[in-house]
C-alpha cells in the first residue's frame, strides 16, 4: 500500500511545529512546504481567513498531487475594528519596513496602536480556518477561535507571532508562557483541527480510501 501522505501547506515554522504535534497520532507521513522549495509563492488576497485557507490548500494539493492542509489564521482586536485580522502576518509592513515584518515588529506595532486603549476594552481573539483539499478539488474546512486580551507588555518565549502579547485572563499568563502542550489544547488551531477531525469522522465514507486519512 502506498504511504499515506499529507502536506501542511504552510511556510510558517511555528504553525508546522504545532500542526505536526496535533497530527502526531495519525498514521500519515507529514510534509510541509519546506519539502517543496520549488513551489511558487501562493498569493493570499482573500478578504477572509476561510478564502485564504481554501486557496492555499487547493493550490498546494494541485501543485503537489497530494492532499494538503492549510491554516489561515490571525488576531482580531475589537478596539481596532477586527484588525489586524487577515493582515496579521504583514501588519507592521509600511514604508520603513517594506520587507516581510518579523513577529516582533508586528506585536510592537500592536502594543503601540493599543497604548491608549484602557483595561476592559482590550478584548481580542485568535482565529484559525483550516482547509483540507484533495488534488481533485474536493475541500473540507473548519474554524476555531481562542479569546483573550491584549497585554501591555510582552511576556514569555514560547509559541510564535502575537503569543507574547496575547493574555489569557483565566490562566493569568500569555500564550507565549503556556508551553506547546497546553497551547495545543486551547488554541484556535487546536479547536479548528478538532472540528475538522469531527467532520471527517462523521463523513468517513466520503473520503475513505484516499491517500490521507486524517481522522
Ligand atoms: P503561511 O501562509 O505560510 O501559513 P503565514 O505566517 O503567512 O504562513 P498567515 O497568513 O495565516 O500565515 O498569517 C498568520 C499570522 O497570524 C502569523 O504570522 C501570526 O502573526 C498570527 N498568528 C496566527 N496564529 C498564531 C498563533 O497561534 N500565535 C500567535 N500568532 C499567530
């Protein structure tokens, strides 16, 4: 029987680390875009997480001929009208930072934008849309959210992206302080993947026999 393989359609090493751990129990060979250096950049021009995740998963499935799992995610901050949202990865890009900003550039800009926002109005949520595409164009998707508030100072060194400034009030720590195991129990990514696995388990007959069996 051919090896069952799934491509994680991402170039973000933080996502690869978390997804690989979340999918560890599956009998699936996991690849990521690091294994396909020749693939072109896939433009993320959608206005929603769902549209971007679907576009990434479908493009990578078509280009590799393998089932592909994409994650489009970001941070929605109420006081900023939902920004940075789908712009999260490029939030700090401007004339002085024309190249891809680093995670630190992005959260520093966020703290600056939030400087005048009082306690009690700093609610935010991480959002993750997961899309799983087959090379023939079939697509499955699911969403997960994780609520929190924007801290005033960064804390912690785990995770990636905005984790150091994303405070979890019930736990009294930032997402960068909880460690991979706990993050993978409460994060937006973990919830989206759990929802996808439930969907796939409920509709097993529709994909069984494919080259990846993510349920
Ligand atoms: P790929 O498109 O290659 O997957 P990317 O980093 O460009 O990588 P997105 O367009 O989905 O991915 O942007 C996601 C951004 O949202 C990411 O760069 C972080 O800034 C932020 N983000 C998403 N999930 C996060 C998490 O779990 N913790 C902290 N920040 C997160």
